[in-house]
C-alpha cells in the first residue's frame, strides 16, 4: 500500500532567513500523523509544499501516490485542507460557502454537510466574515470533511479555540477517520491534543525534521535518569542517550530513549548507579527533544 | 462552477456594477439634454458637436473607472484569503484565473447595456440640426471594447500582491486620467510621450480610450 504522503530530500528556501533542508517524511496510509513543532519551525511551509501551494527547490513529494505539484488538481480533489488562517470569502454566508465548495468537489456529501452544520450549531445564513473564530474553524472543518477526502491536512486547526469547540471539531474528525479510514496530517504545537489522537508523530524545528516515529514509541521509553558516577562512554548502552547534563562532581542527568526495566545493570557493570528514573509525558519528551536537537552540532536528526 | 464564482464576485462588485450601469445609462441622455436645453432649442450643428464632444470625455473615464473597480473586486476575495483557497482548489490555476476573468466580464455587461440603452433612448429623443446623425450602437460598442480593455489590464495587474497592484494601478490610473482629461481639454501635456505613442496610439492597446467619443456626429 502506498503512503498517504512521501517526501524525499526536500529543499525549500524562503528568503535568507528560513529554509527547509533535506526533509524526508512519510505519512502511512490510514494513520493520524501529528506534526509537532514550535512556531516558525516550518510546519505550515511543509504543509504548503505538500499541497503544491509552494514550489520546492529540490526533492520529491508524493501525495496519495501522485507527484506534487505536477498532479495537484487530481490530488487536491481527494484532500481536505484546513489552513491556519481563515481563507474563505467573508461576504458569503455559511450556506453559500458550502455551495461554492460543493461546485468544485465531485465527492461532496450534502447530507452529511447538513448534519455537520447542525452538530456544529452553525447558522447557515450568517456571513463567514462575521463569525467568531471558533465558528470559522468549525466551518472550515465542515468543508474539509464534507468533501469526503482520502487525506485531511489540518494546519493548527484548533489553535486559539476554546476547549468546547476544540472537542467538537476533533470528535467530528475522529468520527470521520474511524468510519472512512482516511489519513490525517495534523500540525499543532498543542502537544496534549496530538497525544490523544495521533498514532504517528513528527517533530520539526528550524526547518528540519527532528524526529519521526509511531506515537507509542515516542511516548514510551523516554526517561530522565539521575546517574551517579556516570560512565564517560555510553556508546555500548542498550538504550539511546538523547542528552546528558552534569549536575555536580559525581552526578549527571541523562535523557534516554528505549529504556526498559533491568537496564540499570548496564550502569552497575560500569561502577555507576541509577538514583532515580522519571517517566516523561509527550510534552516533556517534546521539549527535551528540541533542546537536544538545538545542542546537536549540525542539527542532525536526533532520534 | 462558473455560477458560484460569478455569484461570489457579484457580492463584491454589485455596488460598482449598479452605479456603473446607472451612470452608463444616464451619460448619453444627459449629454443630449444638455445640448437641447438651449433657449432657442435649435442649436447650430457646430455648437451641438462641441457640447457632445465635451460630454464624450466621460465615456473613457467611466470605462476605465468601472474596469478598474470590477477588476479589483474580482481578485478581492482571493487577496483577503491570501490566495490559499484558489491554490488549494482541485483545478488548474489557469482555469481558475479564466473563471474569475469570465465572471468579471459578465459583470461588465450591465454597464455596457446601460450605455447602449441610454444612447438609443437619447438618440430617439434628440432633435438634430440638418446634417448630423446619431451613432448609439457605435458608441456602445466602443464603450464595451474600452471597458473590456480596461478590465483586462487591471485584472492582470490586480492579480499580483496588493502592494504591487496598488502601486502600478495608482501610477497607471493617474497617468490615464490626466492624459485623457488633458487631451480632451486640448492642453499640451507630454507626460509620457514615448510610452503614449506605443500604448495610446493605434494600434496600441489603449488607443480605444483616445479620440472623439461622439453620440452625435456628421
């Protein structure tokens, strides 16, 4: 089965200050892929490249098995997109906006659009430009879902929305995905939001992909260890050392991945001992990951 | 597809279209009424032609203004949305541009018809001195062509970023208006002579805006 999105060695430059370099990214078909990263890390740019809104300098992008931007019209007919900022005509009412969208998408499901309209409690006669931020977000999600896409690309769809609206939108999204097996590529800097729904995670920072792996693998096995008499060389360790900080003369804090019980024996065999083991949640793991990446000499992928 | 694009553009440009249609209808009628309001009610041919010619200046100005405003309104929703909607729709970009362009052209039709109707009505009601004739259809066709040219030029310019378009439109608009007014008023003004020779003289693209716009002529 082809992947929903495949990016290889992608290079993009915007002016002198920002570039995406050597980006390799794969979104498995049927997955919900969380795209994490701080503001300005390149998430929106990557999404625009995926959708053919921007042209890369080098590299290849395949979306739903088709090359982008070469086959953009074909691909975009199967992609539901919710951008970061409202992009719809503010003078059209919600109903007119739906009619506009329906005209361009042959797979548009009018019945379901009507049901979503009621679920989201939207007034169809209200102009889009006069809706609240949360209502605009709901309309954009409605439009993306009602076209019955094979892939949903969501760029911080819930950013700045209140928890009730956020929950409404995400539950509609999850309902759709569970019923239709669509793939989702969702960017956010709200770590906990992605933690609940995603099965894959990619982390961007400064135009580079820092990490890319299944969510379970990301969440499980990240530990913070307090090590006394820490060995200098950790090359033979059965776990990955992401970072180590000296606390004093005889103690260090290690951030490790792939930790399993019983691995304390590795320290014991080197005259060291583990004083404490702390589980990290996704947000802690994300923060530590970025910190490690930013310390790395050439911004290499750290996981 | 075209219908929804047209409807969206109508919402942006309806005030301009309505005002343009009213102005286009009123212009020929007012020009003839001005001519026949003389107390003797029997103007000499030369006087009448002079009055008609002075009103004629307003036709290219109206065409340029309506073309400009409809072109701006055509791209306005896309500029507001930073073109994200247009670029993410599942159709080739050239086709989207054509849809927008064609919808804008359709919205110019009421103004064209307004000029035609006003010119026909004015021709039917005018009392002409011997030797003069009315040319309502020729005037309306010329106005339609000028409107189409103005719209096409400003449509192309408006497709750029708002800032770029604003700068270019401001310069071009100012030059055209000054040049047309000066030309009609008989003032020797050489703002852009070389450019003017290429652009404004036949077969230049804007040649249609220059010369005499006469509803009544010999």
